[in-house]
């Protein structure tokens, strides 16, 4: 059975103190409220990874993710953070290929394939992001475009490796815009992506892959989105910065 996952992406937000306050609030609420069987992930800036990992390590359903990793393992790459460094903080996940990194840092599907390989080699769970722009959606090519992102970044993996990857479908036109994909639009894409995974890795692996939805997911729409057959949770941006909203979303299954 695939895992239910709600992952927050703090992006470029929160000083050290602010981040620790937010993480403590979420950890405290989770102890009382979030159902067992829902895995919650906090995607923090690099500076928070170690402190937040220490703070959350007693809660087995609460995990920590970096928002990116280097394509290199070590060496003269000023400013980069390697998968081994991330692992050493206590974090267990890494978000790879978020649309903001694809857009502002020109990350390509080929580079993302390398990041996925390195994360898996280090024992980190990649949360691999994919999604189409509004232009592509309006041209009707969204399914082919997103399938191609999976093909180019994930289809070189073995079945065993792929079984450790989480996918986040995030239509770019819905990220941070307040415009959410309708549950029918999201379900249609999740189903198509699962079918695409099955062509390479087989039905059983596709059935067991968690595919998260991202794009203006909030307490008010999470239940309907998470109620769709192929939506296994969410990658949450803005609403992950408010503990109450984030925990309410985690409680929306
Ligand atoms: C995101 O950045 O991954 C995201 C889904 O953002 P938001 O929830 O703010 O749309």
C-alpha cells in the first residue's frame, strides 16, 4: 500500500528562530492530532535541517527534507550542499526538481537524474517534482510534457531504486497563485503519471508509488484533493508556513 505523505516546502522563508518555532509548533500538534500512517515532512532551508531533525526525531511520522542538493559529491563547488552533508544533518528526504529551481537555476531533466541518483545512493528519499506551465496546459500537451520529465529523470532507475522515489505533481500555474487545479484535473494527471510509470516499472510498482499534488493546496481544498483515487497527499508551499493550516492539511485524509 502506498504511503500518505504531506510535505511542506518552506522555500526561502524563516530565520533560525522562526523555523525552530514553526517546527516545534507542528511537532507538538502532530503528537496529539495527526493520524498514524500519515507521514509529514518539513522541507526546510539548509540552515534548519540539523536543528529541526533533532527536534522531530522522537516522532516517527515526522521527517525532514532539504529543498535541493548538489549534482556533485564533494569538491570545489562553492555554495553547494551535497547529499552526504544533508544526510549528516539527520534529514531523510530531499526535494528534487522543484519548478522554481528548474526556472531560476535552469535545472534540466538530465541534471535532476543525477541528483536523484546521488540522493538514492546516500539513502535519502527523493521527492521528485514535475509539472507543466500554463502555456503547455493550454496547448493540451501537459500529459506528454510531464511524462517526458519522468522519463528523462527517472526511467534509468532500477525497480528497486524507483520504489524509493516519491513524485510530486505540481502544475506551475497553480503554485503560489491561489489557483488550484480542480480535483478532476489533478486526478486525471496523477492517473496518467501512474500509468506512465507502469509502462516502465510495471503495475505493482506504479500502484505503490506515492504521487503528491502541489499547487495552492490549503485546509479548505485538501480533503477533496486527497480524496481522489490517485492522489496520495500534497507538497505544500505557502500553507506550510502556518502550523495550524499545515497540520489541518495533514489531517485531511
Ligand atoms: C510549492 O511550492 O511546492 C507549492 C505547492 O506552493 P503553494 O502551496 O504555495 O502553491
